[in-house]
């Protein structure tokens, strides 16, 4: 029986045609015509002050750390349940991680803990919109403003998701996106920086252009460009932008298909989950999710391990997710006195993600649903 992969990258005919146009046009380095069109589309659709493609979401986060002028000893609050880049980008500037636990419902940063985690050294809060479901941004922004600290949204999962009818990635002073192969919109490797605070707009261009004012030169604002700040090369090839642009243009179609796949999982597994003590994703009524993933919270690590093997025996790939950063070797080294994050620690042991990708067919998904339904909660044998 052929294996159903956890993720499968697939390019549409429009994506390949766009790539060929970029190759034929002869501009393969960064900030060519396709990059500029991606920037304009994101700025127009999201209403952000500036959108700039980057080589990865990690690099976009590193740009945020530079824009905030973080210094050694500054503290950054981040959920323990996230990808390492969410904090590593700030640790590179000497920042100290302060790990927050997550909510038991959405698995997002628990905003109720923030006041206790703030200190005079806090410089930023990094909410991560897990699975493309919005964090409680009203409370997070109110806490941040009262404390005078910046908010950087890690929106790797959440492009075109909303919180209270407002786009994710448009609340904090800065936000980041991912266009990795596993994301809803992908160019293989890529990301974007979203600038919501106008004071960061010009400097973000400079940092991204090796610390030069090259962008102003090409707009005719200066007669030559020179080195004016720190920076690095965060620009992706225009070939990658050419692959991405057609996907962004048809974002409604892509999101509609992913929404249908997500709902088929929910409809097909609700009764099974209730009978087996398995929890399905929670999406609050005030959140319009981005349909990035479909996960299950199994009753225990033992059951999850048996379930993974069960799916594997049926030719179905699955994947667990983040391990608690507060318990990682680097986390213990940088934050040895961090309080425990009990929700993160139990979720990390129990969460499992099912196959979910743009080109997934109903037939493939039916296979996955049937394999899941054949598993009983003890995972020792299939139900009859």
C-alpha cells in the first residue's frame, strides 16, 4: 500500500509558469519584479506599513531582534511550546529567554501569565499563533503597552487568519511569516517581515540590504548608496518569489480547500475522539483560523506512541511537534531558574499531527480518517 505522506509540496501550473517567466526575465537575485509584487500584495491585503520577503521566517525574526536593538541581558518572553527560532533569533543578540506556558485550549501563549513574567529588563513579547489560531491579542497588547515593551508576532502558521476580524500579523509592532515547504503558501524556503510600526519601515530595508541604503538609491531618493547601519543579506532569490506570487494571488482558493480538508477531519473524527478520550483542535468563536494543521491530543505518551505505529502500519505518516524549550539543554543553560510549564510539557508528549497539505485528495484523506478510526484508545489492536 503506498504511503500517505505527512506533507507533500506541490506546484500548480501557474507557479511553474511564473518561475519560467522569472528565469526568462533574467533577474534571479533578490528584490526583482516578482519580489516587489509579493511585497505589494501582502501590504495591500493585510494593510501593513511594509512587507519584505526574507530567506526564512528565522531571518525575519533575526531582523526583528536587530530592529529592536536588543542588548545582552535584555529579556524576551516566549512560549515554551514553539519552534526554536522564535527565541533563538533574540538569543543571538544576547537576549535572555523567559519561557511562558501555553493555554490548555488553543495551545497559544497564556496571556494570563504575562504580568508575572515581566521585569524591568523585558524588551519584547513573542506571541506565536499556534496552528494558525490567534493568540488573545487584546490582552497581550494591553499588557505590552502598559509595560512599554514591543510585541513581535511569530505568525509562521497564521497568514490570512484573523483575531476578532483583524488579520494575524497586524497587531504587534513587527510580525513574521513563513513560506517553508510545510506552510500553506510555500516557495520551499522563505519568509517575510511585516512592519506595522512605521518607525521601523526604513531601517528594515537597510538591515535587509547588508546595512546599506540601496533601496532608497533604486527609488531615486539618493544619488548613491552606502553603508549606513548593521545588516546582512536577508533577500531571497526572485525565482523563489516567482513561485510564491501565484499562490498569494489565489490565497482564497488555497484557504478554501484547506478549510474543507480541516472540516472533513473534524466531522470524521469527532465521535471517535469523544469515545477514545482524544481531544481535537479548539478554535474560539472570535478566531478565524488559517487552517494550517490538524492535530490530535492523545490521552498519554504511551497511547500516542502506539497510535503512531498503528498509522505507520497502515501506510499513513504522522508527526508530533515541539518539545518544551524550557526543558531543552539550551533552555536550561540560558534560563536555569525558569518555572515549570506543565501544560506545555503534557501537550508535547501527547500531540500528534495528521497528514494535511494543499494537494491532498478526498480519497487520501478518507484513508487517513479510516486508519484513525480503526485505532482504539489502548492502541493494542484494531477495532472490529
